[in-house]
């Protein structure tokens, strides 16, 4: 949360491989998310979602926070923090409990989720999210909300996301060194889905691929629930590296060339179009064909999309994605990406910007802000749950209230 004359503010912090984004959102009276501040800095000291230089990361975070505070005219003291990296893993688990009363109450739901999440995980791992997929009561399956229904026993299917404890501690340490508290760690692909997906897509079956600089974060929804999450530690930096090596140009220039001139589908580029390519060691710049650049970029994008396909095939979900693929993140912005992805996946594909925002939304109307806006939406839901618990009547004990809050922050709702 951020302090600003009693405004109802929520803050998201996305620490990526290439950039660090901070977004400040104000929850309006009609429960809309209004963007009031954004801070953006190049990310230094990060590699594929992990911290490689603590001090450099802290400096980058501090600058981004200062920028957002200035724009939003507030003081940021806590954030919802995104986390990614190849150390993220997921598993689907089941839990079963007898129903205590004649009908299902919230306590039964809490108990069955607690049973499902009570799987042993190693000491070096941390549970990030426990997300209910569906419930069964006796012989009736596929129940979304079981409260009030009658039965003898209830079963829950949940999706558990875990991360390496050390990786999480390092990220949190970077944030805390900036005198900011991390309210909760949220898996970046889950956050992105909050910003770009519709309920219809989640119901029909959709795969969100957040293609950043260092990692591709994947989340798959079918039947309205999260079924699979994964991180592939190959992404946009590989494309930049290929351009740098083949065109013999420094990485910083290769990145500029990629952003300004690259196309993921060579058929879309004219053979006549030329670009200036800076050389290394003070040698004069050379003129190269843009079509040649596309010939370098296309195979790498093909490889990235094949890695996504392979991940879905191994999870047994390739046939369940009826609504297709949603691409987001900076590397998804390249010209020709949608056309090429549709060719590879043989499915509908769209590149998504964050939706449903008010306020300074033009500052975040870009696929690179999907994760940070998703963190705000996640924070909004956490705030709503907080408010609901505060409004509970006299009959609720302090312990019950605390249990609910604890369950929320552990990702059980």
C-alpha cells in the first residue's frame, strides 16, 4: 500500500531482466482501478528472473520507486511483488474432507483446501499460491462454488505454485533495502493473466505467454481455472544475442536494431529495404538488408514458440486450448509476431495490452506492463478481501478473522 492523504492506493513492482516497473493504482469509489503513477528504469543486476548483483538491483528499484512516487504524489511503503525464473514449478493436488453441517460452509472450504495444500515440499522451496480449480460433493463434480450445497464429503482440486526460497528471499531483500515491504510475492504469469484475459477465454481454454527479455512465463487456463504454469529460461535476449553475433554489432545496438527494424516473419519484409548497422571497435557502420535481419530473427522466434508447444504437450493440455494464445511482454511487440505465431501454433493468437483501466492508462497501454498492472489487480482483490473481513459481524472471533487473512496472503483464495 502507499500513503497519500488517505487515498486507497495499491502498488505493483515487476522486477524483470531488462526493466523494472512500478505502478501505483488508486481504487476508486466505484471499484475501478485508476493508474495514478508509473516508474520505469532499466534493470541492472538481474538475469533470467534471478538476482545476480544485489546492489545494482536495489539502485534500479529505488529509482523506479522514486519516479512513481513523484508522479503519484504519494509515499510507497509496501508493494505486491512479481517473481519469475526457472526455479518456479507447479503441481495439481487433491484434498478431501467430510462435510460437518447439513450444508457446506466457508470453514469446510478452508479445510478442504488446507488438506489439498498439505503436500510435503522440500525445505528449500516456498509455496507461492494454492489456487482452487474445482470442487466435488459426493458424486457431483465440477462445482465452482460449493457453499450452501448439501452432501457428505467434499473434494477439492487445487493448483500449487512453488518457488526456490533463496530466490524469493533475494528479491524481497532488494525491496526491503529500499525501505519498502513486500506484501506478497505473486508469480508473474499469474499476474499477467489478471491484466489481459477475459472470463470467456479462461472458460474456453487459453494459454498466456509473457515473453520478456530473460524468461517466457506461461499460464494455462481451462474451465475457468488455472491448470498449468511454467517458466522457460529463454526469451528476447536470445534474439538480441543472435543479431549481435551475426551482424557483428555491440549488444546495445543489436537491441536497438531489434526494436526498430526486426520482423518475426521474413515474408512481410521487402528485399529492397536497407538499415544502418553500427560496427564494433570504431569501424564505420554498414548497410544491411532488413530482409536479412528477418532471416536471423524468424528461426529464433520459431524455436521460442516450439518450446511453448513442447511445454503444453508435456502437460497434456495442447488440445484443450480452444481460445488460442495470448502473447504479452516486450518481446511480443515485434512486427509479424501474431502472424508467425498463428502459423506455428495453428491457433488464434493476439498480443494483449492491459485492459479495463482508468486514469493515466496511456502510460501502461503496452504489453510490457501486463505483469505490473496484473499485480495491481491482484492487490485490489487482496484489499477487497481485507475490507470484507473487517465488515464481518460481532459473531466472528479474532482468531477466525486472522485465519482468513493468513489464508488469503498464502494464496488460498
